[in-house]
C-alpha cells in the first residue's frame, strides 16, 4: 500500500472537526485500504500516530504505534492500533509535561501538558467496541490524535510558546540528535 502525502499546518482540513464513520462503512474494503495507507504513511515518516485528516480525509479515524522509539527515544513502546470513532471519555486530573512533534508541522517540538492517563473509546474495523485506559506516552499520543480529529494542534494546548522550538534548537538545548525526514 502506498504512503500518502501529509497535509501541513495551514491546510484547512487540519482545522476541521472530523465526521464519525457510519456503521455501514465498517464492512467496506475502501475503509480498510484507507487505514492501510494511514499505517504506511505513519511508518514511512517514523511517526507514532496519524489522524485521517492529516492525509486529507476528515473522518474520525486514527492509527498509532511506537515500535522503535526512534523519533521519541525515551518513550514507552505500544502496539499498532487502528481506531475508528475515537473519543476520550475520561481524563486524569494530574497532568505532565513532555515534548511533542507533529508530522503536519515538521521540524518543530513543543512542551505540552497532557493528562497523565485517559480512558478512550473507539471501534475496530469489525465494529467491535474498544475501551481502554492508557497512561504516559501512550496517553499523550491518544490525546494528540484526538485533538487532530477535533481540528486542534499541540500548540493550541501549550501554555508558553517560549517552549516551542525548531528541532535544531531543541537538539542543541537538550543535548539530543533527533532527526526528521520529510
Ligand atoms: Ni500530529
């Protein structure tokens, strides 16, 4: 399955609230293929998550996976998830700050406070309901992708834009050598 180009910040589709996937669409081969394209696009870009509107289709679908930690070296790994109609139903009161990037905003990192854990609901492709509690980096990615599906970027959540950096500056200040290709 070929990877798709990723829409960059400024593209109006990224500010759209994505529409729920209707139940009748769950059986359709086209939806399965679209999710395959999302997974390939995420992997090719070394991303840890991707929302459907990032490749131009404003439907409530997201994929996430953290295999190698290449893009976020100290993060926990988590398995591939293909989530339809994703929504967060519970947030921890406690928050924690960490750095985030985004495939739609290449070459930047921002310090974002997120809930330490969340409970999310979604459907898999066969229409089975998923309900899970996740914490740490996994919870952060769920929050980041849910934001995309609602038309938000991580900077919208930042308290202090002094902590929004070009990747070169991020690497210099934190003593890292994180690279991105695009
Ligand atoms: Ni993103």
